């Protein structure tokens, strides 16, 4: 049987689950299967998202004859087309609009009437998406990756049927196949998505006018980011969350502080609240029936738009897994071993469609690793140093373990904190909300986790990732020179607070 690999499984532990876990018949028949075709490719990747296109490019760079199948018609997957990239365009431009309207006067900048031109903002988003997806297609040409626009379906362990966008059908043969089909938004039982009034993140990025009232189901990354976009542009936004805290996966102390800041900005929250059903009302709005998660009186909330953002699920529809006898687990994920092999040894799987955090950069790292492994090299991913980021304002980013997790593990630890309000650059920028929290092992001082809420947190977390990757202690960081005045000085001060005392508070 194959064993599940957590996104937080240590690398040494992952490495112990090697290919001997696979059934002997699969391994022993592998050489015969490889020699069946003489004109086959070295690798076919199904899916052109962050994991798939990176795997294809890396494999081609390593000298493997590679093809990639993508049915969307545009490379980059959900991330580039209807996820990470367009949402960041809207987050950035909505922040500029909000800052221009509410903040510039205090900075000595007088402007005239500030008017939102939503159609132009949406065009700017689309331009960013188009440029990046075409850029990936250029990289395919540059690296000699064959690009097949269509849907791929397994015929057997070495043959993929490709149904093109024009309906034509062809077959690709390959020694190795990588499944990188990604994920789709999870639906909510009893709620019918129309992408007009009841939307997923895809529809929320295409709204043609600012809703007067918006309800967001789910206070995770997607809900908070897109809720922030439309709140900045003028919507009254209420976020409904089943749990008693926002930002699933965040350190609980940071989550509470984040909640306070977003509330001060105007976002409203109904935590500990369960969604029961929706209905279209006579006044043209959507009614959302809710009650307390622990049970209580039900009430109906009204909104012009309801955003359903309760997570994502692996996508394997039409892949023909039954033809190669690959089964999914109860959450729809494809099981793999430590080298990304499925139960069929020449078929591997990466990204959202298998275990771990559903993050584009995690899929990219797996794409590089799987290409190297197929080429006989030692590819790996350290799942303990994969960062997470929420791109609101302020941003929130973290890497490693939360204080809650460390407490449960029984490890003795030190905590250092440093507020951005004490950082000269943050104060001169007038952007000083938030703090940095660093946690280290009490005995060794090795960094166990870093949590940042504040300006440029998504960029600053890279220093934490690098430090943890090389096993740095908090003292190592505190003895490293950081330029003055920069936001990064707050990172150094947090390190000083962890093993000793900070200088500036």
C-alpha cells in the first residue's frame, strides 16, 4: 500500500517511503513496457499549470523529449488564468484606488475626484494574464516542449488519447507520464453556482459592477483576498466562517491580530457560523440562511453577490484513471510515494491533484523534482519550508510551524516578536500595522517557524525560507547585517528578540 505524505512531512521521513512500497509485479514488468514502443516520448505531462508546465520545461532542459497537454487553451493553469495572477492584479489596483481615495491627502498629495473605472481595471487584469500565459507558451517553444491543446485521457500506462479543441483525436506514447491536472473550486451542498450572483473565485474576478453587498462564505486565503478587493472598491462585505477564527492555517495569535486589522478596514465577520442554504429573493438579491455553528437561531442574510470560497478539490475528471487502474483516496487525491510515483510505476503525479498544500509554488518545486527524478537525478522538495501568503493589506506570510503546533509537539521553544510600528522605514512609509513573530528551539536556537503580518510580508518571508532551509538559528540572523532603513530590519530585530533582546523596543 502507498502511504500518505503530508505537506509538513520532514524530508528524511518522506525519503524513507521509497519505491519498494510499490507492488513487485509493476516494477518487474517495467522494462518490458518501456521497450514496447520505439517512437515514444520520454515524458508526457498532462496539465499545463504551475506544476505541469515547470515539469515539462525542466525535463526538456535535461534533454528529455517532452510534450505537455493542456485543455484550457492557455498555459499557466488556474493560477495564471483565473487565480493567483488575476487576483493579484485586482488586489494591487484596488489598493491603489483605495489609497488614492483615502490616504494621499494626509501624505501631502492633493488629487481631484477619484472615480473607479472598473472596465479598465478588468482589462488591466486580463492584459497581465494574457502576457504571462503567452510567455509560458514562448518558453515551451524555446525549450522544445511539444504543446498539445486538448484534453488528455489514459488508454493504457504508456498511451494518452488527446482530444483537441477542434475535436480531432490523436495518441501520444511516452515512457513516463506526469499527472498535473490541478484542482477546481469546491462546491457547497445545496448551493448552485451561476458565476453571476453566486460565484466562485472565477466569477468574483469577472464581476462587471461593484455589488452593494457581498457575502463571502469562507475566511480562508481566497475569501479574504477577494473580499478585500470588493470592499476597497465600495462593496459592503461580510465574511461568514464556520470556525471561530479567520485565515485557516495561520498562527492563532497572528489570526486574531489580522482579524482586528481587517475589521478596522471595514470587513465584517460572522465567525462560528454555519451556512444552511441560499435562495434567490424577489428583490433580485440572494438570501443566505445561516445559524451558529454550535446550533442556534437561524437568520437570513441578503446580498447582491455571494462568493463561495470553501477550498478546492483535486481535478481528475475525464482522465481515464480507470484504464490504468489508478484509484483516488476519499478526498479525490491520487496516492503517490516519495518519488511521486502512483500505483503504476511510470506514471507520476504532482501538485494540487495529490497530497500537500494547494499552492502554485509547491507544485512548481514538485515539477522540478519530478523531472530530475525521471532523469535519474536526486530531486526533492522540503515540505517544511514551503511558505504561505495572504495578499491582503497588510499581507500575512508564514513558514514552518505555528506556535500552536509546537506546543502540541512538546518541544520547548522561544518566541521573539517585533512590531512594524518600531521600524523606521515602516513609520516613514505610513504603513506600520503588523508584526513579525519568530519561534526557535529553546535548546538549539534553530528556527522552527516565522510568521509575518505587515508591509511586503510576502517578499520578506523568503528570508525565513532561506534561513530555515540552511538550518539557521535566530542568532545567525541577528548577526547578519540588514540595510538601514529597510523593512527587513524588523526581521533582524525579531531574531534578536528570539534569542536575546531587540534594540529598538
